[in-house]
């Protein structure tokens, strides 16, 4: 596994993941639930419904509350989860680019929470960073978010309450936000898959996190789900048709490798932002960081009954199917070639020669001799990620180059709030054609991320692996 968490030892043909020291488990399917805003059609599977609100009130109400959900099909026992509106994942929120989007969070939990909209270039006071730019929402209270919709793309909403993000996300507090292009590309199906893993015991009960990590590895789950279910997600597409796949890694810690079979998909967006050019993934596989989003265009194989598959590679030896598209019916009329999506308003050029350079050193975790040290970023760890002075400051409009230096034994995913940037080549002589808000840094390596600081405010910068961020691997 690319994140160094190597406790998976076998998966049987039913998709059951088995661990050396943990309890048994299972595998995945889809359901879609949507709020439709701005005149878009609503879709609903299971018990979701579009909410209505009087003029001037929030358009969407998300109630964070406990609910019992069935994660294993046919299982007699339910899992006690934390949900939005009783659903996990929460309702799909879907708007058109430029629409007004207001979301009211109502907290029915017994602890504080907030909502962070991953990848949305919002105002900092609407970013959900409890303790930095927003007070946490206490039990019984509510908070109204105004969500920026200037960027079309695929986004994830989830808990942002530092110290409790891992627990709240692993229990089910996450959902999908889609901001549609003003003129969406022609496709036969627009499909979304939130991929998650859960740590459950043999009775389907959630296994609680330890309160303190103290430099230990974050855990991965033993039950994979797609949109809250454990079966392979299957859809039919016309012969010769095209599907847009929105893949979201909703897992709190798992760095996920996805492989594709049956057709070569085209990547059109990463982390919510359109790529400058549409391109094929190298080796028919991609790596997705926690919280990462990937938009693909898939042209189905040419004959009825042929299939396209998405598979999750859980270890070098183990790959399990999570999604299957099947060609059916008569051949549809040919579609034009896949092209890049309309670009959002991001800078075309980066002034690397005059950029402000910041080195961010990641340390801690297990050592070769068996001991472990607290996780730190530039030596910071104690006192909380938002204590003391910021890691750095920048003037509005400045170009920044962040060098993430990984001095640990595992890969790290580092998430930057409020901005998207480019991954630089090793000699700083160019960058990949896509934008990201999260940087994957392999053990013993350095990764460079360049962006324009065009969104003023106080912004979180830290591990996208929720347990490590809660253990203070981060700053602002």
C-alpha cells in the first residue's frame, strides 16, 4: 500500500478484508441522494427528499445527528453512525456555478462540530476550521454557511472540528457537493461514487478510535463502501455511450489506488478543478489521497455486454471491484472527442522565479528501532495546530512555493485550505497540467506545491489523514 499501512493480509472472493490483529469485515454499492438547487432536477435513492425553506432562509439544512444504518446487506445488526439528515453519506447538494448556496448546520450531536467544504475556495470564516476562523457549533446550536460557487467541480463536505475530525468522519459525517458547469459536457450518465472504509467489529459496531495517537500510525478500515453500501456499484450505459464518473475518497486515512479495466478513461478534473488538458492516467491507475476527488470521462466499450471496471488495490496482492459499467442496448450516435472542461478562474501563470519559498518538514511516527515520536510540522505538535503564530504569512497576490519534506516512514497527504496549486517538477522548471489542493509526499522525499495567495484570511494547512491532523500534524 502506498501509505505504508500494511496490515491487510488477504481478501477472499466475497471481498472480505482480513487483518493480522483485527476483526473480520466485507465490501461495496451505490445510492444517490440529492438536494437540487437552482432549478436542477432532484434524484433520490432511499429516504432523501429535497428540503424547502422560506425566502431568506438557508436553501439546505444539514442536521448532524446519530442514526442506525445498515452497512452490510442483509445484516441483522445495524451500525450506530453519525449522519447528516439520518443519511450516510449525507444528501448530495447540487447547484449550478454562480448560484447562491446557503447551508445551515444544525448540531444534534452530543459534541461540537462544524462543516468544512473540501476544495471550495470560500471565505475563511466559512471554511469550517473550528478554533481558527470559526467557533465550533455546540450541541443544540446552528450555523449558517454561505458557500462560494464560483468554481464548477466535485467537492466533499465533512466535519472540520479539529481534535474530533477523524472520529466524526469515520462515523459518517460527510457528503457530496456538486457545482455543475454553466454548460456541462454531453454525457449519457453522470455518476458519483463516495468510497469509504469503516472499522467495524463482527457485530457491525463501530470500533472507537483511541483518544491519543502519540505518533502511532493512522488506522484504515476493514469494510469498504461505495455511497454507503457494500456491493459493487453497477450501472448500464448505451453501447458507445459516455459516462462522467465523479470518484471521491471519503476515507479518513486510506491513500487509495484505483485501477481501471475494459477501457482507458480520460481525466478531466482533480480535486474539483478542471485540468488544463484532458489526459489518460498512466498505467490505467490513479492514487487518491483522503478527501481527494477525481472526474473521469469513460467511453464504453463497443459491443453490448462489454464492461468497464473500477477496482481498489488494497495491497500489492489484493484488488477488489468497486464499480462496474456495462454497455447495453443499441449503439448511440457518436459523441465528439473528450475535451478539457471549461476552466475556472485560476491564474494561468506562476512567477516561480520570484515566489516566496517555504519549507515544511514532516516528522514523527514509528522509527526503525520500534519507538515512535509525536507527529510534527516544522517542529510544532504540542498545543494544537492553531496555537501560536502562523507557519508563514503572505501578501495577497504573491506566488508561494511550499516544499513538503517527509522525514517519516510513511507517505503523507498534506491539504491546503482555500487554494489550489500546481505540483512542480523536481527542478522547478514546470508543472503538471492539473490543479490540486492536497499533496502526496512519499517517505524520505520532497514534494513542491506552488500557488497564488489570492484568497485572504486565516487558512488551515495540515495532514489530510484526519487522525494525524487531530494529533496536531498541521498549522495555519
